[in-house]
C-alpha cells in the first residue's frame, strides 16, 4: 500500500517508513521541519510527515553551498523536499524510541517548498496549549501526531463498519439534509427556504423517518454514516453536528438487531487491534437504574447503589423516615478508601448532590482507626445501625454517601457521586466494557413541560403485553428498545419500530399531539405505515463517541477534524457570523 501511495507523490518514501534494511537506498522525502540542530558544521533536521519522522543529516561536503545555506536557516514547520541516501546511524546514536531510529538520511539536495512563520504552539504531542487556541489553529493542531492518529483511527473504524455491514447485505443510502421539522427531543436547526417565503427546512436530528421510509420502500437492510444536527446545550460528548452510524432492518426482532450489531462491533474492534468478547451482557433498564443510578452504567468498577429504604423507614432521622414513608427511596453508596477524608472535604460533595437535584447530602465515615463519624448516627437504634452496616458491607476506611428523594433524583445524585468518587479515589477502569441495556420504559413524565415524553423516541414499539393499557397507564408501558453502553457512555440506541399506523397514532396522542398535529408533522409516515410497511427495527451508533473511547480521549472534539466549542462556535472560521441585510431579505427575514 505504501508503494501505491508513493507512486503518485513528490516523494519515494514517507518519513516513518525507512528501516535498517533500506541502508544505501536513494530516497526523496517531503514533510515539515520538526526540529533542527547545528552540530559543529553538520546540520540535523527531523523531517516529519503523517507517517512519522526521519533524521536528515546535512553535510556541507554532500550538498551545494546554496542548499547548505538553506538548511542553516530552516525554521520550524518549513515545508521541505529532501533527496539523499539512507545510512545506518552510529551505534551510539541509535534512537530505540523511534521507528526510524536506526537510520538517517544523508542529504544530497534540499528544496524549500514553503516557508512558515513561527507557529502559535509546538507541533508535538503532550502540549498544554488551551483548547480554544488549538481550535483556532486547527490545521496546525491536526499536524500533531496524536491528532492525526485520532483521525486515522476514525477512518479505520468507519471502513471496518462499512465492510462488516456490506458483507451482511446492507445497502448504504444517503438521506436528505434539508427536511421537515419534527419534535424529536432537542431543538432543530432551521433553514429558511428562499423559493418558499415564510417556510423553513430543518436539519435532521437523525434520519429516523427516512430510514423507516426505506423499510417501507423494500430496501430491507439500510445503513448510512450520517451527519446529524441538534441545537442543544453542549458538553464533552456532544456537538451541534455529529456523526452516527445509522442502521435499519426489516423482518427482525430486537434479538436479531442486537446479535447482528455485536458481530459488527466485534469486527470493528478487531480492525483496531482489540478483542471484543461476544455476546455482550444484557442488563434490564430497571436493574441499571437500581444498581448504578443511570441507564448507561460503567460496569468496570463496583460502588453499587444500595436501597436502604426499609432499614430507615422508622428511624429517628426524620429526613430519611419521611421520604421512605411518603413513597420515596433512601439509597447509599460505599466509597471504600475515603473514610479518612476530612469533614470539610466530605461536605464539599454536597455541591455535586445539589447539582443533581438533592436538597442536601448525608454521610457516615468509618475511619481506618475504627471511629464512626457522622452527624446522623445518633438518630438510629443499634439494630438499625447494625443493619445499615451489614447492607453496606462496611469496613474500616469506608465512606457512606446517602440520597433520599424521589427515585429519579436519588438515582441521579448517587450516580453522579459514584463517578466522582471513582475519579477522586483513582479507581482503575482499564480496558473497555460494553453491554446492552434493554427493556426500556416507553414513556417518562416531563415535569417541566407537564406532559408525557418518549423515553427513546415515539416510533419505538410498545411491548405486546402493554398494548391494551398504555394509554391509561403510560408510565407502566414497556418498549422493545435497547441501548449499547460502552465505558459509561451511551454509544448507541435503537428499537423495534411501530409498523401499524393506528398504533403510531395512539402513541403520538399520549405525547399530547392532536390528530391535526399528527397529520401535519407525521402524515407521510402514517401513510407509509398504512401501505404495507413490514416489521422493522434498527440502531444508531454514535461514531464520535465510539472513536473517542477507543482513542482514550475525554472529549469528542479530539476525534472530530473541525469541531465547535462549547458555545457552538468555530474559532478558526468565525462561524457563526453575521449575514447581510440583502441575504436576509432574499429569504424574507429581518432581525428584531
């Protein structure tokens, strides 16, 4: 493959290619001057390209005076073309830490292809430059080896995904970017239509409706590496535009989709040198919430949630007792190794609890010296205290953290504290852990909007046993939905879809849509379902998150070529920027 690349290039070898076996070979290299050193008449230049770097030796006896003078003034990031001969380094000059460390190239000609001004930061790994500066000069950032490695990893994952799906009979189909606006959970990015004044397209949050239309069209097995857009608050694993591997299949059950996806992921992991044991663990949603407090559990470490509601129901600690007696839950985690923390450090954790909806945070510390420290111990009988310690498997050096509230709040609080304490205690989380979370509820209640919302999306099929009761008891209804979780992140999600038009109308009505709204926003889908759409289901994988986790990074911005900042801005191009009054007039808009 390397020879094929070089056949169409200004060089005959890459800067990371040459080895001891190439001794005596005449080569031409191109790249950037990474480092240069003048050693008493000999000039050494580390020439770098995307494949690595090679040491160039410039000897005044082997190049023209003009070329030697040029080498003397080479600056960082100057673009060079070097001709020369490969030779073995002296034994005491071999660098075992670099792949090309056994050889160097003795230059016979140096050509300056382009000079560079002084770059704003060093083009090397491990820099401490702030992210905004790196994004402003993103094309320089991408020259750094670790950033190029991220892009190469992304490419490898995408190609492996394509191969695996193609081998299983999937057809890659592109779906529209300019589409209609539909309620899918986040705000749409909208685009005015010049030929249709006052009307707008929406950029797709996902190709959900289109892939269902493809199933109606008999494509049967579809996939797409799709660009998606959501106008939502950003964080390390979110971007306003992102990429997902979108997959849909006809005539399948949820087990068919999950088994197929396991096989595909096994091949993708193998392509990057990792073994993914399959089949994956399948964890019910209720179990994930009960033990981990969230539907994307990181199962690489313990510190599980314990329900102690029955133990404290009649205790003298009124905060716990009142919650337990009014239908709430009291739960706790055991942060082993934090029992000797100072009271001040422990109480600082309350800010995490409060950020996740708690009104406060109770705690008990069991020091390594045998002391039991807590402002709440005095409210418990000896029997209650013994039962609590037994349930939490207490040992010296443990710290118990509690949450007492509605189940959703208590789970959110302890899930956040669990992850925080794992970081604070430096608990090992080695390798990758993937699992399925299954048996999701169909609906949740949105207290802010005061209405029901879909837990996954409104096109998921309701469990057969709940079909007769879901309108009267929405929160009791289950669905054929599933998420694939990796290292504590939702890496993908899918479901078996509704293929009956009346069932789809019933679900949308529960979500508060009138029949007029349904016909206006989803009429095309309802019509397709009424014309012989087969049973179907699928999944969408977050490509950015998958690559981020495989690369060992903390932010998807590190694996996207040109990402946005947390304020959805691009420091390099200045987007978003203002448009002219004429542009606004052309689409029948004006700013207020």
